[in-house]
C-alpha cells in the first residue's frame, strides 16, 4: 500500500529501511544548507554575487519541504491516529513538529496570499530558522535530550521556581536599597530584576550595579547563590544523561523484531 510505504519513509527515523535513511539524511542536509544560506545572505558581498543562486536554492528547498509536509499530512491518520481523518490531520498540524514544519515553509507563501510590508517579510523570513529544529525528528540520538528533560521535568521545574523566587526577592531588595542613591539606575523593580538576572547568572554586564555598602553585600550574596543555582539544571540533566546511557548499555536488540529489550543477564 502506497500510504504505508510513505509512512515508512517519512516517519520511521533511523530504524527504517535504506530508502528511509536516504530520505532522513537528505532532509537533514537540506535543513543545514538552508541555515548556512540564511547566514550567507546577510553578507553583502556574497549576497551581491550569489544572491540569485541563494534565492533559487531557497525556492527548491521550499518545494521539497512543502512536498514533505504534504506527505506527512497524507499519512497523518497513521502517525496521529484518531476517530476521523480530519482529526488526525489537525492532530498533526497542531503537534510540535507539525507547527515547526509549517513555520519553515509559511514565509514563502505569505506574499502570495496577502500584501505585506517588505520589512515585515524580512522579519518573517527569519522563521526559516525553524527548519533547524526539524533535525531532532531525523536523528534518534537527539531525541535523548528531550527524553531526559521530560523525565527530569519535576526537578527542573522546582529549580526554575527557586531561581525565579531568588530573582524576585533580589530585585525587590536591591530596588529598595538603591533607589534613593541611584534613581536613574533603579527607577523601578523591573530594573532591579534585570540587575538580578545579570548578577545571579554571574554575567555581570556592569551597566547597573549597587554603590551602597548594603547593596554590595546583597550583590555578593546573589552572585554566590547564582553559582549554585545555575549549576543545578546542568547537574540534573547531566545525571539524566548518565542514567539513560547506563540503561542503554543493559539493552540488547531483538534479532526478530529489531526492537531494544532489557538484558536480563
């Protein structure tokens, strides 16, 4: 059946057939070349000499990405099963990858549908960067990142909440301490929030900083606190990677079905 064949090609990733692998690597290469083309377009000398070639390459890429998108719509009842064909299509269109696929080709078609200011179209063309996000679909190893984040989302959420709380408290404190001596630097709590972000992340741009003794004490405390808070997500994700890698070491591939199973030995 043609639909099943298309599904095997576009949805099975690196576990599929030779045709499937060729399709995956062609799309990945095309995505990377498009990102390179976007970068080259911003160099005036290259754009002047090779602008027509880059635009032709964009046209060919959009045609290929559009065909790929239509193929995924066609097999949406297999990739996103639902009670009806329409619901399956909608499930794909509004899925994470479906939205990315649409955003990758949408800027090319918008001018044919509505009249828009050229400056707006230049901004809209930046949406082509969404093509790079599609690479995650085509390589199983990259999916490890998302699986680790999903498994550790509880710990990461708590860390994010504690970090936000620290930023909020720090911004309130520095505002009330410094507002009288530096009304131009700390006119409101939002300005204090910006200072707290720069300090907590230990970036320290130096555009806003405390001058009072108490403010400097708070600043030092926030900087030390930031060292631990910034390292926490890294440690959580790092331990998640180690757990995943350890689990993979204890799995073997079934010779009959080709799927990974737990090694009981």
